């Protein structure tokens, strides 16, 4: 159980670093743009802004889910430890 916990923490750090890199490389306006605006596509192809918006959405959902799983595993490990 401890090994899984450490692996998940490492994965969470990697996702957090990817978020940071997206903000530093693309600028806050590109990486963190909301999906509510009206965008046009050229010949049905998604633009860079659409791709970045979708990427940050999926990474955010994955990060939140991962943190919840880590929290559950951490509480389970603490409660099952011998006292």
C-alpha cells in the first residue's frame, strides 16, 4: 500500500509540474482560458486554444481525482497501522 501511495504522489507532482509548465510556456491567457467562449474552427480543425483548454480541463479533472484517491489511501494507511 505504501508503494502505491508513493507512486501516486509522484504522479501528482508530475501533473502539477505540467500545469506549471503550461502557464509559464503559453502564458496564463492561453493555458487557463475558459471553455465558455465562442470559438470558430478552420475546416473543422481545433485551434491551439481549443487544444490547450481541453488539455487543462482533462489534467485538472485527473489531478483532482488523483488527489482524492491519494487522500483515501493515506487515511486507510493511517487507520490500519498498528498502534
